[in-house]
């Protein structure tokens, strides 16, 4: 059983920055691939970024060069630094765990709302 708690969302103006955090329970955090997904109203949930235990990363094309995913295995926490935010980044952001890049477990946090608006 893995529990995930996201934080750090909020309202920000276009061009601004936010840093999301996801704290995970469990003693084998470092073995998981950690994923950030987002879901905008009326749209499917989509993968934003992922990071393996050793630090390798993958990003959706829409956020490359603007978002940075990182992790602190000692704190069982994964972060998503979001820069140059756009209105289309508005969504609920969710943390998720996976066994590999493509095998994702059905553990999700409650989500954190990010709203980009002037």
C-alpha cells in the first residue's frame, strides 16, 4: 500500500512559477518510477513528467523546457518545478507511482489544483 499526498498548487499568473510536492509513504520509494499527471476539465488525464529511482526523466512535449521533475529519496518526496506557466497548464495535478516507465500502479494522491490566469 502506498499513500501519496500532493501539495503546492494555487493560482498564478501566466509566466509565473509553482513548485508541486508529493510525499509518499513506504520504505521502497527509491525503487519506484514517480509520475506527475494532470487532468483539465473535460479532458483525459495525461502524463506530464516521470522520474526513475536513479534520476532519469521523461517529459511530455508540452512541458519540455518549462517543467523540471526531481526527487529526494531520503524524504520520499517527488517535486515538479513548473516555470513559464501558461493558461493551458491549468489542471488538477496528481502524483502516481510506477514499476517502470510503462507499468503504473493504481495509487493516486488527492490531487492539487493549479490555475494559471491573469
